[in-house]
């Protein structure tokens, strides 16, 4: 059993636009995952595995970990990698935690951990995004291309009830007398799947005025332009925008850096900033607060987002009166 590096040394200071990526391989292909999601590395041991012959595609079985059974997923099968297994006995199990759930993934080997800037990650866009839907960005190191996996997308197809798709069932019960269509929301999210489903559900709840950007840098530049427009017209940014909703993990600029620059560089204090991420825990909540976020919640809690936006809007209306 191999422990993952201590998260207190891995999670960097808030808003530095840096991350640490664990590089691992399956066959000849290299992939990466944010170290903040990694709980532990285990050696492959069939004794700890309970096989599921009729489980979802890609699921080998369940693994006993920390007094609970977690799904063990074969990434080679999910990613459709044809490279043969060089040595099955030397394979590893990567245990990850996100969205308040723990999952385990079979991989061939771990190479090393890289500290990098989100600026160095290149978004996966265009035709490549359709050919590789399970990746959000890539990182080049020493001539190798490391594809950053969209773990939430992978899980949405294997266990949809625990994903953003499953959470949409709660949305039908959320009603209000508040005119949600008057609320302009800026939503920064690099995952095309999460962006699409979240916007669809917010639209169904009445929030139809949503501007989306696929990373923090583009969202920040949009706000700079909007703020300049407001100044030209003798108005405040809050006359055009009412709330910012942002993921944390994004290429170019992560959500914590985006929030810090929103508060410090743009000097905006009166517009709520909500962090919406799979990384939310007590430690990350502290980081969100330190950069000026007003609220933070874990994916896939779209119903809680609607409730939180309503609260902010009511508070703003009360303050205005």
C-alpha cells in the first residue's frame, strides 16, 4: 500500500494559478489527474477485489477501502486503449475522491508529480474534444503529452445517479416567485458536459440569462470588457451582472485565481461569487473564502446552486430597498 503525498503540502496557496498533476500511464499513453483528488495508491491485489460480472461497462468490481466498498474501474476499457498490459501483477490502483465519493481506477504505472501553472494547460477544443470526450486539457512535459482526464465525465456514464445527471431529478421541485430571468449569471466551466447540463437545468429553473466561458481567463477578460462598458455608460458592473459561478479546475486560469483577481484586480465587492467544484471539502472551503468567494458547493448539487442564487438575489433586492 502506498500513501498519496500529504495534501497539506500538495494543495497550494489560494489563487496562485498553480496545480500539481499526478502523471500516470496506461500502455504507451500518458494521463494526468489533479493531486487534490488523489487519496492513495494501492498495489494490485486480487484478494481485495469483489468482481461484478454484470456491472456497468468499465467496472471490474468493488474494492474494500477505508471500511467501505468502492467501485473499481478499468480505465483501459473506458478509454478504449488497445495497448496490451505489460505486466498485470505490477499494475496499480489509483484511489480518488471527488464530489464527496471515493472511486478506484486500475492503471499501469505512476510516473511522477508535476507542479505546473494552469496557463501551461492547453484546452481540448474543436474536433479533438469530440474524439476525446474524457479529457479537458493537455500538458506537455519533456516531450510527452499528458492528457488531463475529466473524471466527472467518466463517472457520469458509469454511475449517473452520483453525477450531475442524477442531481437534475431534484430540480423539478424548486419553485419561487422571484423573476429569475432578470438575473445575469457568468458561468466559467471547462467541462463541456457539465457546462451544458448545468445551463440546461438553470434555464429550466428560470435562469435564462447566462453567459458561459470555458476557463477563468476568458471569464476574467469578459468581465474587464463589461466593466469598461459600465464605466463608459456611467454605471456599475452590478447593473449588468448579478452573480459569478465558477469551477476551480480550468486551463489558463483556475477558479481560485479568477475569484482573487475579480475581487482585487477589478475591485468588485458587491457581486456574489460562487465556487462550484468537485474538490470542495473543509480545506478547500477555507481557500475559497480566503480569495473572496461568497459560497462554495460540490458538484453535482445544481439544486443548491438555484437556492443559493435565489438567496443572493433576495438579499440584493432587500439591500437596494
